[in-house]
C-alpha cells in the first residue's frame, strides 16, 4: 500500500502583470496566445511567455512573475488560496493487466443537475462487466437504439437489453412476466453467422435499420426488425466477393522521393522541383530532408500550396538543393460506409491503396436503396468518410468537407472534389434471348444532352488466328447527342447523332467492327450490329447545358432477325 499525501495537483507558470504599481503585489495573468498574432500565421510566441517584469527589475533579476493554477476540476478561477484536497490511498497488489476484447464495462453517471461526475468510477464490488462469447472475436462496435444495445463482434452480432432484464415464466417460452433493473441485461445473438469483421467504419444507421459489411464472408448486411439480411445478395454477390477479396487489413508503407528546389524558414516551407511534382502528396505525410551538412531533418506536411510548395511542422534548415527528399506514409485498404439522407441510401466505398506511384489506387463507391432492395448506382468519388447531418449529406476528402446535392446556381452536377465527369447508365438489350438479332437503331425518351458511348454485342467465342486465340464482338460508332451531332454542309444542317421528332430522340447504329476472317463487308459498310444481346452505355455529353438537370426515362432499339 502506497500512501498519497494529498490528491491534488498544481501548474506553475511564470508570468506577471507588470502594470501593477509597487513591488509588493503583482497580479498574475494567464499567458495565453494573443487574439491577433503579429507577422505570419505561424508566428506564435513561445509558451509560457513573459508579459513583463516588476518595476525596477529586469528579466534576469525577476523572481516573482509566477502563476499557480489548480489542476482539479473544482478549482476556482484565479483563487488566491486553495485547500490541500482529499486524502487518497492507492492499493495495487499486482501490476498485471487483463485485456478483455470481448467484454463490456460501465461506469458511474454524470448528474448534470448536481454536477456530480462519476464517469471515472468503476466500483469493483458491483457487477459492472458483461462479456460475449470470445470465440466470435473481439467487439468492434456497439450501438444503442431505444432500450437495446447492438454488439458487433468480428463474427457475430448480438443484442443486449439496457436498463432492464427480462424474467420469464416457469414454462420458459412465454412473454416476460416481470423485469428487474440492470444496466446491461441478457445478451442474445442474432440468427446468422455474420459479424462486422474488422471494419467498424462501415457502420451506418437510419431509423431502426443498421448497415455494415462483413469482409470475412463477402457480405454487406442490414440489421432491422426482421433480423440480419444479406443485402449484397440482391444482384451483387459476385461483385462484392471479388472486391472484398482484394482488401488487405494490414498497413502498407508508401514511399517516394521528390527533388528539392528550395526552402523558406518563416513559415517552415519546402519547395520541390516542378519536374518532381507528384499527386501523392498529402497532409500528415512524413518527410526526410537531406541537409548540406549534418543529419536529415524530419518533419510532417502541414499544408500544400500549388502542389509543389509544402508547409512543414519543422524548419527544413539548409536542405541539400537538387537532392531528393523522401516522403512516407502508412496506408491501408479501406471499406467506408455511411448513410445518404438525401436519397435515403446506404453508401459503401471499397478502396484499394497502391504501394507505389506507378500503380493507381482503385475504388468502387456504390449505393443501396431499401425501397427497391437493390443497388442503384456507382459513383466517381473516393471519400475518406461519409455521413449525414441535418438533412444534408457530406463526405470528407483530403482534410476537407464537401456537401453533396448542392442546388446553388452555378454548381455543376456530376462534380466530385473539383473533378467533373459524365453521368452514365449501362444496361442490356436481350429480348428473345435465343434469337440472333441485328440491332438497327437506338432511341430514347428524355431531355436533350444524352449520347451513346458504346453499343456492343456479346462475344462470339475464341478462334485461333495468327497463332493466338481471338474473339470478336460487333460494336457501333459513338452516337452523338442532339447538339454535338449538329454540323453544316453547304449551308444545310445535318445531324451525325441523335435526331428529334415529336420529342423523342432516335438514331441509326453505324457498325464499327473490325474485319473478321472471311468477311467482305464490315464496319460502316454494314447496318447495325449482330448478336444475341447488346450491352449499351448511355452518358451525358460535355456541352449541352453543363451542370443542368438531364433526365432519361426509357431507351429502346429496333432489331430484326439476322439474315444469317
């Protein structure tokens, strides 16, 4: 047993208010940072800094510019005296620690009325722990809903009662006949061998529904009143099986070099050679800066300007100009999940991080809608985090927050993190699956500004050609939108893409296939494309009402039975 004299602590700071007259009394002041620091934004004074000296004294002779602050929560502001505090005793029979990754523990309460805070109280004489089956792995996430607590382990999801404990009748199968108050009651596993793996960041909830992923079982899950449902089975089981198999839960070291061109010490900056500018720079990266003499300077990137000027946490000193600085960060594949309150969708982003500057990162961001029990769309953004607040949907990228679905005039649709891309829809024409068809036209109902990027038939199978196996598809040329397909010839307007009649857009399909062995007519010498089915990609163009709303209601095609 070790006796602690008094359970209190104090902070000693050297500062006085030099405006006090005389030498007997000096009023202490808090040495905080000024509201408007002079110079650059990085020119903050050292802490603590002297605010002056007693009249008639210098810094060397001053011995009374000290501040004493009590560290206790109940300490008064600028008190001139304080009590010793309560006596405390510490008893520790053993220094051993027990780490229970499958157990829950709860503390005392904070009473906002009386200001009694017992959140740091864990009485060993009471039953304050509750454990789940360790065979199902560690607890990764807990979530309270109404009077129930959902416990997400790596390989199991369970439900625990909060502030109640059910007591059943003697028959053991009826409804509860009474209850007793406990903090964490019975823990009942949900039916199904599913868990959250080691990806608690995929959790999202809205209303009484909760969503998460189970990488170990290649599944995306929904927990609702009907229990666990594998929503990845709604037409996307193969996709998630292949994508989750690529995810590595271990950290990887990403390192590259860039040539230094100069530095500035106020604020600490490092300039890179423009030929060495890399898109892989980001805030928080570690950088090792060679010096003309001495050991390299180690720092982190605190800001990036024009992609090649870096603000650093430490003064780069005198770097060896023309040499390479080494940049390092630790990366990890991610699975991010969140709720899109605007569209009422669960959004999941599967991200594979590359360990070098040659291989690009890959990702897939897509959404699930409960109303149709289906996956509705892929997106061209790779977020660090997603979530909703007050009816708005946000995502985070590169230490910045972005609001989605902003209807402010001037904001361009299909723009994510400053990059604009075309919106597109892919689908299959497959009427009469056993008949070889000749697709002649493509038509759509909707607004102006849509084009057909690709119109591709099914593959015909492999043939041995020129010593290698080859297979062929029929494909069509790009069908331009109504505006982009307009051209003039001899003062007469023509359209090389979609034409419009009675507010419906239509176009002929011009073959663009390569010649097959034995073919006499091929490419644009033939009409349409031939095959059992056709995979079509329709997208928005870049010139028709940029940023405006474009609607697409239906797409159709005219085909005939192939003469062959």
